[in-house]
C-alpha cells in the first residue's frame, strides 16, 4: 500500500469530541481516493493530518512505507513530498501562469524548470497560457493551473481539498472527469475531499464516507450504493428510503416480506435470526421501484421532481410508508394520482429496525404472505 492510515485520531483543544476518530484506510499507488461526508464530519481535518498540517494524537500514517505520523513521529509538512490543491486555488495574482507553475521547482536549472512547466501545462490542457495572469483565466482554467503547479515538483501524494466548490454544478462534474484523466495520465496518487457525490463518483477509485469523525465505509462507488455498510451510508449516498420488513424462510431460501411483496435479490438475504423476531428495515433505492400499472401494489404520488430524462417520484403507500422511484419523463403523472409499482431488487440490504420511523398502526407482517401484504397495500 502507498498510503496507510491506521486508527488515526485528531482532537482539537477545548472540544469534547474527536475531529477524526479511529480512522483506517489504505490507498494504492496510482489510485484516487475521495473522502465525502456532510460539513463538519472531519474529512478536511483528516486531509490536513495526512498533509502534516495537523498533528494527530493517535494512530499512524505511512507514506510509501515511511512513517510520517505516530505518537512519537511527526514529519513536517514540507518534508512529506506532498502536493496540495486548495479550494481557492491560491494562485499568485502578480505572477503569470508559467511563473505560478514554476514556483515549487526553483531548485531546478532554468532549462529543466522551463521543460517541466511546459510538460505539466500540456498535461492539464493549458499549454498556450504561459504568459496569461490568473485574473485573465476562468475558474476552470485557474483550477487547471493550480493542479499543474501541484504536479510540477512530482509529489509522492497529491491532496485536493474541495477544489471545485467555487465552480458551477455542470462545470464541477465535467472538470472532475477531466482531472481524473489528468491524474491518471500523470500516474499520480491522490486523495480528494468533497461534499458532492457526483464529483466523488466521477473522480474516485475508492470513496470513503465520513460522519462525526468516523469513517463508515471505504469502498468502490458501486458497493457504497448497492451494499452500504451502515445505515448512515445507505441514507447519505443516492436516493433511497427504508421500509419495514420481516425475514422468513421459504423453500427457495430466505426472503424479506415488505409492503411491496417478497424480496429475494441475487445475494442471499440475512437469516431471520440476524434480527429480533426477524424484523428489520430494508433499503429501497429509487431505481429499485418500477412503475407498473398492472402491479397489485398501488401508491399515491405526493411529490415529483423533473430531472430531464426522468421524474423522481415520491410515493405514499396505503400502509403509510413512503418510497421513491425514477420514472421516464414521458410517464408524466399528476401529484395525487395513484399508480402501480413493484420492486425489482438485486441486493436486499437490511438494517436494524427503527420503529419511530413507521406508522403506529399494526403492520401486516404477523402472517408474512404476499396476499396479506397486497391486500393492505391496495
């Protein structure tokens, strides 16, 4: 592993809670890792600890097998050979693009410095901008120059702290794809902080979801979406809701009985003994719910959001639960209309039941049959 973070803890004086609490993850050489989470979750503090800008009180950080942070060791930031790209780009306004990029490689000869500046500016698509000044560049162009400047010294690790947050939404996602291509072309290992899921999915090989100083899951985007490790990850990533379910044995295996019928999925369901009485909550993503007017289960549209090629419908079942569904935009139904829906679930993802989420009236799981569920859902 190129970057190894183990049980890292960072505490700020005067705070009762750790900003970073027992965080562990690994990043291989050439990989791009992304830390994502709500404001105040500790992701920027973690990034600063890796950079050496914050001293950790617990755990270790190894970079290319070198211990750079432990209880006894703290390698200064300037000695870690780490490049950083900041939220505000931090370009020098009085220097042109070439001089900005050359700032960190003053130790090279003039010819070597010029060659390196040319190389990285070509890499980021700014090969003709040497003599321009930061105020003459767009936000996206300034971001490219900041990236070129960080890459110029050939850092062992590149850290990017919300580098696209000052850009508009469309440009952020496009630039994230472009920056990924640049980092891959440079063979760089990078750790990226963002609060935007689309950015994280566009740029990251591995994504870590943080909440209240803890790293809940470090995984590929697909696994975060389809196999979330915690209820927080399930709720934070993508569109989805939780519905009550009862796990029961059937001749073909365990199924989850829900207001939308029995769910099995490609992966085996947890055993009923995994939860008290087999009762749990099942995660249903918006793409798990299919609009089907012939389906026996009906739901009322309570909210709709137009997304261009599709609507995101919020639907209320007769049993009181709410689900969401992505529906092609040519299926334009009115709020208040009842439509047929069914569940198509590849992965049955279950969590401990949170009773306070559900209606007070009795739920239809005493007799876990599809007929009983359908009769109430109609």
